[in-house]
């Protein structure tokens, strides 16, 4: 792992500048790095995808603890520096690509994989969506994210942070806040603090849902009008007042409740009752 002064010297010699639009903030705190490594539950036979390799802040250590690391890095200049200056371990495959374009199926060919990433705010939701689209291939997910994103992933019904992301994450995984990371642990220093999370992939989802597309559509509609009563968001399904009353009654929901008041199980019951018909 490079220190702040070593990073600055490397960047000066190679004419490199971190790109704000890519959310490039590199870990420089060895204590935080060691704490991350202690919290990763890895097996020598594991295959791991590292989202955003940077200058190998964790790559070399990850390679020591796993059978194979697929290091994904979008920035071509970083990739060139990694190849020319750093000697990557033989079990590390460096891939110059946007993670959103990576075919996870081609990597997870024999067994489920581990995901680790320090991901920027602007691309958090697309990354989460891609991971859940491939959830059957994934064993566990470890992410460093901005604190407000972590708060939303962990939020409970009735709280300000409860939203679509909360339900999406909690439907597929058991999210756990492992520890906070100070701004000064990165260079350049980001504007907000970060949190290291584990998203333990559930073997059995917390809620039975007959139609997942309908389930997520209802959640989306509800949170697009989050200050309105749930009965109003259901109007997007083309249901008349009598049908709405019957469905809400069967789902044991208060028609005046707002989206943020409903739990994952509440939305599952609602979706299932709509799927059952009026």
C-alpha cells in the first residue's frame, strides 16, 4: 500500500491526476486496510472480484487470502501504471473495463464468488443493481460506501432513510455495518465519511414474492410518491377504489400509510395480493 507522499510522488513522475468524475479517492490508512482485511471472511479457494483496483491498495493482500482475484479497473492510465511499475501476483487478473460491462458469469464458472469494492457515490445504485442481477453467482459482498448510502441500505420502516434501496438490499441480503472510515483515510480527501459494509447473501429471501417484477414495480411507484398514502400509488396499477380497498384489507395495510411506513414483508403481502387478483 502506498502512503500519501508515495502516491503524490508517483503521480508527479507519471503525470497522473485523480479524476473527480470517477470518484477516485485512494485508501492511504494502513490501520484501516488491516481492519478491512480482518473483517473479510475469505477462503484460500475463493474467487474474488475487486471493483476499482486503484493502485493496488488491497489487491496484493487479497491475492494472499484467495485463490484468484479479478481486479477491475476502468482508468486506463492506472492500468498502465499497474502493469509497468507494480508486479502483480500470478493469481491476479487485471481487467481494464467498467465493472458495469463485466460479464460476471464468465468469472464465476465453477463456484460462487466474493465481491469487494470501494465504490463512488455516483455509481452505487447501478453497481448494486448489477450485483443483484447476478446474485445467484455471489457468495458475499463487501463494500466501502459513503455513509449516507450505508444508512439507506440499513434503514428500517418509519425512518427518514428508508427507501427503495433499503428494500432492494434487504430483500437479497443481510446488510451489516462493520465500521466507519474517516475522510482522512483517503487521498484526495472525500467530502464525506465512508462505511465498510458486509452484504451477506441470503440463502432464502426474507419474503416470499410471487412476481418479483410486480413487487419492485409497486415499491418504485410507492417511493416515487413517498409523501402520499399507499392507496394513491396503487392507482398506477389501474385498480378502482373497491378493488383497492379489498386488496389493502387482505394485505392488512392501512390505506393512509406512506411508503416509508411499510416493511419489506408489507410490500411482499401487497404485491402477492395484487398478483392474486381483485
